[in-house]
């Protein structure tokens, strides 16, 4: 077997389709985000503005977060030293879980090293707790949810994206006595559309199903205290398990679930993805706890309002240029290009010619033919940065003779 040739062929297919992903070497500037330094292939460094980051609110540079991390680092050192079961549980981990449980008005929360692992570990473990469990999963759920459902060994049903009637048909077709769980998201990150939370909760009540929501792209950014879209809509109490991240709006790292005390206790006791993983560094847990706590208050409320305003301004200006954006009312601003090679070329031209960094989004992250540039405006993108982005896109769309017909939401 010529293994090298197999690797060459696999990588060659990605290059041929324009889907080969290149790491952009950037160095964030503390106190100056969204500005950063880009190390070009020739080794030179140039200033760039980040327009595709998930540090949605700029909390990764907030003094409250940095101070908490410095204090914990000085007090405890670098790593946690073990799994949560073996010397890796500290006061910082317990404090963060208490903040998260309070955020979501749940009895308990459980930390993971990422929201991906939290989804995968939890969804793959639930059939051990509820034998015969059937999971109903939205067709556009995140890869981590898909993987967790795939690995659990139980029955699964895929319902068409946000199609409540299709979900009803699937629920009605199954044994009414079988345990059931509906897994979906509050904000789908590629199109920026919202899940029909209330309608899904109504179906769950009707058919006796548990509800599992991924609020990764909503925690910190929606709701009076930043608990997500379910909080904004007054539906948190109807959700059984909430998944969230600490690596986006909260600006640090890690993932979690929030649920009843018994549910959390069972997951932590049975999920290999939790049991056998070294816990988050105490400094990271301390910074995340500080971020969650701060964003619950009035400062967080003001930041969320400014964030939504920034997204509206950018979408309005891009619509005014006739660019093909998708607007579902969320903070995510996708601009459709529709071709992987063109998307990569536009990304390269923005970076090299205008100092604007936005990563191309291609298949399999999005369906073929819907390749896009995905912009994530934040409260720390000022008028100068906004003007530079809008003018550069206008120029490139004209230069490349791209479609300016607006897409419907």
C-alpha cells in the first residue's frame, strides 16, 4: 500500500475543489481587538482587522476577565493537574458551574473542555441512561451534535430544518411509550436563523419528550442576563438540557451543559468524554466565571444592545449595496458567494489588499453552492472599521462582477 499516494490524493481533492483550508497566522492585540497582526508567508507582519471571530462581545480582552485569570494563575499555577474525578476539581471549577447553573436557572451545570465535547459526550451518553431512547435531531444541527447522536448506538430520526410539522410526523410514528429527546439549536451559525423553540417545546410536552438545545451562538448575547434565546423568549424552564460555550461571547474557553441536578449527576457519572478528560485550567475557569458574572449585569445588557445594533447597521449597509446577504434578524451576517474557489479568492483579496480577515466558509460546513463569507460584527468594531469593510466589499464585488441580487431571508 502506498500510503503517501493516498494522502496526496485526499489532499489533492480538496485543492481541486477549492476547499483546502489554510491557517491564517494572526496575533491578537490585547486591548486593541478586533485589530491583530498577520504574519504573511514571507515572514513579514502587517496589521489586519478580524471580521470573522467568535469573540462576539470582545470579552477576551475585558479587564475583569484578565484580572481574574491573572489572580488564579498566580494562586494555582498553570494546569489543573488531573481529571475532575482525580485532583482536577478546584474552587474555580465549582464557582464557574454555580455561575452557569444560576445563569440558566437550572439546579446544576457541568463543565467540559469545549462545547463540542459537551454535545458529543452528553448526546452519546443519554441512551445509557434511557434505554431505547429515540433522538430527533434537526437536519442542520452542529457536527458535534450529529456525532453524539451517531455514536450513541440508539435510534435516531432526522427532521427537516426547523420543520415542526415534519418533526410531529416522526414523533407520531414512533412507539408512544418509547423515551424520546428532541435536539436542536437556538441560533444556527451559518445562516443566522433561529430555531422554533416554543413550537418544539409544545411538541415535546405533547409526546412526552425531553428537550436538548444548543445555545452556543446565543449565550452571553441574548436575554436579559445573556442566558440565550430561550431566556429572551421566556422558555428556559421548558428546556431539559441546555448546551453552551465559554469560547464565544464569554471570550475564554470551554463548554458546558445545564440541567437538573440528577441529569447532571448522571452525565458526569457515565460520560467517558467527561470522566477521562483533564479539566480546564483553573485560570481559564476563573476568567470564564468572571465573564459570565459580568455579562449578567447592566454592563452586559448594554453590550448586548450595542452588539445587535452593530449587526443591524452592517446588514443595512450591505443590503444598500445589493450584496446577497441572508438576514434572519440575528447577529450573524452571511454574504453568499456560491463558489468555493471564488470565496477563497475574495477572502485572500480582502486580507492581502485591504487588511480585512474573514475566513471562507465552504462545504461541508455549508451545502455546496452556498459558499460564503461570514461576518461577525462586534461592539468593538467602530465606524472606521465598518466603513473600511463596506467600501472594500463594494469595490471587490464590482471588480469581480459578482451578483448583487439580495437573497430573501
